[in-house]
C-alpha cells in the first residue's frame, strides 16, 4: 500500500512539473523567437503567417526538470540514461534547426544518443515478442543503436502539418505507458509520464492553427525519448506497432527517393496547394511518396482534415498495440510475476 502511494505521489510530481513547465515556458519561447526573428512561414494558410520555431528548448526544459526530480527521488540510473539520451537528441535536432545538415546527419548523430542507455545499463537482456520472450544479452546492444535513431527520425518525419506530430505522439504514448506498466519497472513508468504530459501541454500551442512549431530539436528529442522508454520498459515491439503510421511514412519517403535526404532538400513536393488552400496529391512522378500524399489520393483535403485522418490511423495503431499487449501478457504472465 505504501509503495503504491509513493508511485502515485512521484507520478503526480513529475507529471505536474513536465506539464506546467512546458505550458508556461512555450508562450515565453514564442515571444523570444518572434523578437529574434526565428520564424518560418506557414504556407498552408491564406495569409501565410510567420510562426516561431523551434519549441525544442522549452520541451527539453520541461522533460529535464521532471526527470532530474525523478532521479533525485529514485536514484535509478535508468532515469539518468533516459535523460541523457533525450538531451543528446535535443542537441542533434538543435544543430539541424540552425543549419540545414546533410541527410545522414540526424540518423548518424543519433547513434550517440543510444550510448547512455548502454553505458548505464538501462536496457534489458531480453526481447518481448508477441508470443514469447527471447534472451539476447549481446544482440540487444546493436538493437539499441537501431531503435533510437529510427524513433527520433520517425517522429521528425511525421511533423508535416499543424499539430500532427504532437497529437500523434499523445495517442502513441498511451499504449506505451500501458506496456511499460506491465512489462517494465515502476521507475521507467514514472520516467515515461513526462513524455505524455509534456506533449499534452505542447499540443495546446501546436494544434491547428499552430502558434509555434517544434522544429527538429523538438521532434527528434520526443522521438528519441519515446525510443529510450520503449527500450528501458521492455516494450520495443509495442513501440514499433504503435508508430506504424509514422514508420510507414518514413519508409515510403526513403523508398521513393532511394537515399537518405533532408525533406527540405526535396525539389519536387509530394503535395500541392490549391487556390482554396486545400492540399492535393502531386501529379509529379518524381515527387516522393508520403503518408499525406496517399491520404490525398482520393481527393484534396484541408490541413485540419488531413490531421484528423492521421490521428485516425494513430488510434487504429494504438488499438493494435493494446491488443498485442494483451496477447503478450497471456504468454508472459508466468515470467513477469
């Protein structure tokens, strides 16, 4: 009973710190970014408003504050590993915010973000599959080097329209939390709460019409945090399932351009903007295939409508993930007791 009260108390603390830190810091970031001229045009709106970017520093501050408090309360090195991984990913994204880097930069540099998880031993020695568990103590290390860059770049790639990345991540985080609560440990579960509450607070400002964009520093750090939590919480397969729409988006893009390249360096755009400010699928055969382009295959849609379609896909993936958790629990219940 005492342990349960402690978990609830710690959870309430880190959730409140992460939520309110971001909730109050983002408006400050908006004013400072506008004053310093760090704005980009939102070309999908009639008046093409200038939107401040990036919100990454505010997101990092909220996550760092909550994770540091959690480490002080628990002294769990896994919490430090998750924090360091997120911080390194933030720096990688911030560099890309300041200067357009080559396509290999983010996935290559994010290999560094995997190191804290390995050095501090935050990863398990087994992999939970749908129908069982595989013991892979040595093979798990290269798996970590794969998961973190993919997760960071996947969330970065789904940041295509107002509110999509943050809204998608809110939906995706719920099954992840359920999985960690069942298959992980309580400290990792507590460390996962700031991801949900940071994103919830940020969504208020990022939803359509966006008042601020996360930038690469924001999306990459959130993606890397998601990946780190999936690894530390023995929830890798669940993480993959729930991110399937975003993974599909990245795969389609890479398969069509046939090389790693920054989205900003693509000359032929996958969608075109119509006179009524709806978006339509590009008819240019050289344009990359993306999730948004597939959604628009049936006809033009407004930006908000496309976001709703992506959220529907996210909900479907979340339902599949929850069903998979139920199957995993059935086969692993004797192991995790």
